[in-house]
């Protein structure tokens, strides 16, 4: 995938927009090695591995501005298929008691999918449990990332400071476990450049065994990372156009780490 797929009528298999084959070359006969033929920036030409998106975490103490920064990062990549993962340190009820989907789950369904005219949401049982150790957090996050990986170019995580993923550090909290690739003192342009310099992330690097094919990563009644169309968001706000997610409620994180 290249930044969300073909545009301007072109396809991703090396054909030009008028249907003529290009065999990987530019329209003027000069080879491009699969790159675009104009002077697009690195941000718009960079590709992730087919099944591995770029992953970055925004970590810091509560109230430091993590969510605001995540919003800014999502807005900075309009051409990417973006998913977000939100780490929550306490149980929540993501559905409305009394609704049909809530009744399905409370009746014993392990996974409930709701499909509306514009949104798809999914709520599943299973999470990291009450053990908030770094190992448990890493295992829960791995399951989420494995679920999101095939359908997204970029995953922005809010929280999970104890898990070793590339991290943007916000505020003056403890040093995160992952490599710090930026801080809230950097401009959005600098943070975008730092994210663009990252390679695709392999969830297996987090350890904890395989996540399983059904991705039961959500935290005990919190939202899972995937809807019926392969893209879903957390907290009941899923992908509206099949490209950008607004979040995935995973398991919680330590309250003092964010």
C-alpha cells in the first residue's frame, strides 16, 4: 500500500491513469523503481510493509496534552490510513445500557458488531486483565496491532508508556520504555518528519505470543480495534470512510504513566 492506495484514477499495479501499462517506469520512459514521477515529499511517497504499519506512541502523565497531540498527528496524515489506540487505566462502559447491542453483549455474546449508515463499531470481551505489568501491557498491545496491521499505514497510540514502541514524550513524566523520537516541544512538522523516518513495526517484537486470528484485544467490554469493514475506532467512533480510525480502546495503562 502506498499512502492509502492509488489516486487520480491510477492503480497500484504500475498502470497509468489512462490505462496504459508503465511496467514500473514513468510516463516519459525513465524508470522510477515504483516511486511516483513527480516531486512529492518523502511523507507522501513512503510506503509501509504490506502487513506492518508505522507505529508511534504518545506517552506522558495525565493532563499533559497527549490527546490534543494525537488529534494533531491524525490531521497531519490525511493521505494515510490512520488507526489510533487509546490506553485506558480503568474499566468503562462503551455502549449505552438498554440498546440492542448492549443487550446482546450482556446476554453473553463474546463480540458484538453494530453497523450504522456511516459507522461500524465492535465491542469484544478480553483484555490484559488486572495485571498492569509491562509484559501484560505489551501482550495486549501486540494483539491490537496484529489486528490493525493489514488495513492501516500508521497506528498512533495514546499511552502504553511501559511498552517498547517508538514514542513521542509529552510532559515531564517518567522516561518511556520505547525509543523517544520526539517531544511535545517539537513542531508538528518535525514530529511528522520523525514518524516518516520510522520503518514498519513488527508486533511480534513485543513478545507475549501470537495475538490470535480474531484479535480479542479489547478490554473487558471496551471497544476492539476492528469493525466489520476492517476499520474501527475506539469509544464508539469508528472509521467513517474506510481510511482513518479514531481509536481503539485497549487495555488500561498505569495511571502515573498515561
